[in-house]
C-alpha cells in the first residue's frame, strides 16, 4: 500500500497485506536472492541449503539450460556452451571487452551488444542473465510460497546507461517486476547502516568479481545520501585470476591453449587466489589435454607483486570520489568492505593504508549487497510503516551529454547529480530551411565524443522550414530513479511541435524482448495469453488498491465531477478484472491512470504543503 | 485545505527555488533549514514512496522529485544561488557575453593559472593541494562580500561583478580537478 506511505505516522499495512518482495544481487561470479521475513533480512538458500548461485549458465543442444553449480562443474568440459561472468558483457560490444581473446566463447558481434553462439543458438548477455534471474525467482517463490510482487536488482554503481538498461531488460525477461535498480555499494550501505546504527560519512569499497565501485555516503537517521560515486566497471577479482593465469602460462612455458585448457587453468588460478587468502603459498597442478602436467607453487609475495598494479588501480577512483565530494581522508568515519575480492589481504592492506584506519569487515562481503537490496525492496513494496522506513538519495555515476560541432561532448547532466534529474538544452538550425536535426547522446567524462560511450542517435524531423537560427529545438534529458536516461526533443518556436523519445541503442527494443519471451515460453510450455492475463490482473489490482487508498486519504482534493470520472474508471476496471480479456484490462488500467493524472499532481502538491507546514513526518 | 484549490503547483506559479523550501530569498542561507526542508519534501514526493502506485502518481512523483533536486542543487551552490537571486531581480548575469573584469583580478587569475600549469608540468600533487586551499580562501572571501552586497546593501551591480569573479574561481577549481586526474 505505497500510498499509505504519505499518510500520517502509525499507519501500516496489516500483516496479511504484506507483499512478497525480494532483493537480488546479480553478481559477476555469484548471484543471491534475499527477502525480509519477520523483521530481519535473510538470504534464501537453494533446496540443498546453499545460499550462493554461481552465475554460470550452460546451454545444451535442444535448448535445455543448466544454471549454477551444475553448470559451473562443466566449465572445463564444455567451455563454449558454459557461460561464466556474463555480467562483463552486459551492454557491451566486442571491442569493449578486455581479455576477449582469453574468453573461451564464440562471440558474435552484433550492433549494440555482443552475442554468444551456443549449442542452443545465439544468445545475448541479457538472455543469459535472465536464466540466472529465473532460477532465483523460482527459488524465492518456492521458499516464500507465493508470487513475487516485485524485486530490487542491484547493479554496480559505475554501470553506465547501457549496462543498466540491459540489466533491467534481463529482469523483465525473467518475469520480474523491477521495483528499482539499486547501486550495489548503496545496498551495502543500507545493510551496514541499519545493522550498526551508523551516522556520519562512510565510504563503501566494493571490489566484486568483475567490477569495482567506490561510493561515499552521508548516513543520518532515516536518510542514506550518496555524495559521490566512482569506480571501474572493468576491474574485479576476475582480473586477479587472469594475472595469475598469465603467470602460470609464462612459468610453465605453455604453448597457445585450447578453450578447455584455458578454462581449466583459469579455474586453478582462482582456487590458488582463494587459498592465498589464508595461506602463505598455494599449489597449482593441472593435467592439460596434451597430457602435459603443470605443477607450480605460487607464494603470497609473487601474487602481491603481479597484482600490485590492479590494487593501485582501485585507488584512482577512491581519490576521485573524495575530490568530487569535497572531502578529505580524515572526514571518512569508516570504510565498509564489500565483494568477495576484498578478502585478499593485499586489498585490505592497501585500503587500510590509504584511509589510515582499519576497514570494516563485520558483514559477510558476499551477502551484504543482497541483504541491503532485500531491505530496500521491503520498503518499496510498502511493507514498512511510515517512520520505520528511510529515504534513499542516489546519484548518476557518469556525466550525460550530447555531441556538438567538431566531435566534442557537451555535458548536460553532470556526474554525481542526485537522481531523478532533468535538464534541457536549446539548439537551433544552422541552415535556411533546415527541416531535420540529428542528435547523438553520449555518456562519459572525456571531452571528445570518440572517448565517451555512445548511448543513442536520433533524428528530429518535420521542423517547419525557417531561416537559419530561427528554430528552437529543446532537447530534454530525464534520468529516472533507476538511473536510466530518457531523451526527448521538440521544436516549439513556430507552434509546431515534434517530439521523439529515444531508448539507448544498447537497450533492447520492446519487440526484441517480446521475441525472447516467446522463445523462452516455447521451452517452458507456458501460454503467453495466460501470462499476459495474470500480469495485467496484478497490475489492475495494484492500481485499484493504490487509487482507493489515495481517494480515502485525499479525496477532498477533487471536485464532484472529477470524482465521478475516477469512480467510473474504477468501476469499469473492477468489472473487467472479473473477465479474462488481457487487452481490455490493459485498456481499463490505462484509462484509470489517465483519469487520475491531475489528482496525482494535486496530491504531490498537497504533500509538499504538508511538509512545509512543519508537520512531523516520521524520523525526518 | 480547500476542496478544489485550483491547479497543482507548477514551476510558473512558484516565485523562486527559495519558495519551494519555504525560505526567504537571500544569499546568506541557513544550510540546515534548507536541508531539513529538502528532506521533508523528498520524504513525501520521492519515487521510492510510489514504487507500487499507478503510472500517474509515479510520473507526478518523478517530476516533483526532479524539480526539488534541481532547486536544492542550485541553492546549495553559492554561484548558482547568487545567479538565481539576481535572475529573480531581473538581472541576467550574462557570463558568456559580458566579461569585462577588473585588471588586478584578471592578473591574479593569470598567476593562478600559471601555477596550475607548473604543477601539472611537475606532476606535483602537493602544489595542486596548495593551489586549491589558496583558492578556497579566495572563494570564501568573495562569498562573504557577496552576502554583504546582495543581502544588506542590495547593491545589484556590485553583486553581479562578484558573481562573475566567483564563476572564474569556480572554473579554475574544475581545472584543478582535471589536473589531479591528469597527474594520476
């Protein structure tokens, strides 16, 4: 009952109205699902009691899919069809991925995002990720015995728009209602902050399997405010494995390896890395397909020296975030360590040295992100009474801009701007009678467009012919609470308006998603119609419930005629919900949404007035 | 509240960003009062409060949060705040076109920029640190002058000049940021 959230304190949904909401940490190496039950957050294990799900997907001939430990154990046997660390490929083209040559897959370069050729056909990273998410969704539904009403999915804070969009697409493909994309370090800060009643300025150092994030947050009672974030979305524990793998190849003077041997040695390197966390040296032994035996021992000193540059590489973003926040090392009250890769002693030492204090390790670095996401999902689902919930203010990690003359990128929304955020910029024509204008949307900090990430290109057509410089084209950037960008443009000087909305080119078109959904149903033997009906029914009931509670609370803001219109739309939706026509339900939902637009605006307005009238609102 | 209180608040019906937070328009600002009002409004309109609501409310919530964030960002930043105050009084500060500045100020700027270039050339972080703290002092001084001329003397012309100076220093600050990144 989200609308009760702005009711006065003390009101909360009765227990039977609690919605099932989960937090999902979709990690490079492992993924987890967690929920809040009887007050506390908990990770949901599989039927064998294992909390982690290895983020590995194996495709079989004929379309069968295996996910998790079963797939992981076949990595060295069936490397081409067993996809690990797919998170590295989300929203990325072939040219963007480092060490592509040592990944044992059959890549297909596709416009926007690369794809992988498997025994079950060509798969996009979005589809592979959705297989992982489906398993987690089923795990949660089995364990909670009900349908999941919504999920918070975590992403690295430093993920750009294309990577975020790809993640959201994967979740939708897995049949999840995405309540929010949440930045991983922010999720960790929620879990840490609430557990320890922390107040003050904290840094979260999050070194995962494939990504590095550094966020600085201001924690106070009931508010989590991200001040600055920085990172490297192509740096993580995998890179430490890779260094060790290269060292092994060099030491053992191995010839070029096939996919199986490569995978085998990469796994051995990872095991050795983990062993070194607790021991002074680690053995690396493997029998290659040629019969040759690799038998080496790596000691801590060697491992530290071959990975020193990686550790140092994390400190650049740390310094940058501090500068962006206008803070010094002394201002940081604590450094929360997140991500399995922070278990490496050399990482712990480097962080301790830089911040001149011992890092905080009292939460399980593998689970903290999922737990924080579950806590946020519980709030977003409206399960927390007013006063016990909190406000979360996050930022965009990278500046958003537009290409201008000479291949330069002009920034429109600066990095570390609190979201949601919007900014508009005016452009004009440079030729007499020009009727079209093209735009190139980019993301990044560099001055040249060529050094930034290209998000989308679009053209505004139908500008009435005018003298050069007379047209007024207003381009608006809107970043939503998930950190996703929507761009629109309109020409307004002549009263003629044209408007276009673009989706980043790395995001999938709705048609693609529909095709993938249809493909996946053919295997699951589910019926699209049944699924659509059930989804629209859930949507419809949610909207009815929200509208009723809004009317109960603020119905007095409406004139009788306005009230009648809304009541009529409610009645019509109620009636159609009894039937089984998905399209009719969808239309009635749209009608009710339109009928309540003005009411929604007035309620926001009233909310602001109440806030300014100095009424006590919870803990704020 | 009146049943049909008329149209919802729109940007045009609001006099200024200060109004949104119930604050008097002034350069000298009670940061705590601003933050408190900001958080109170956010706790009512933020999209996280409407994650389960209908499309209309979700959209209205995003529009409002966006607007509140923008107003907060402007008021928090001394340069933007001063610019906004002058705009409310009908003065377009016109940074791009009108850049006559006092000679001594411009000479000092040249000097600071030379120091910056030298620091980058020598890859000397300590020099950058020193430059930054010198700059911070100059900014503080200008800000206190601005509070005097804008709030107490109502000297709009003088204020405009000071805002321009502050803009210069702000730009230099950004260049120092890039310099740090270049050195690293």
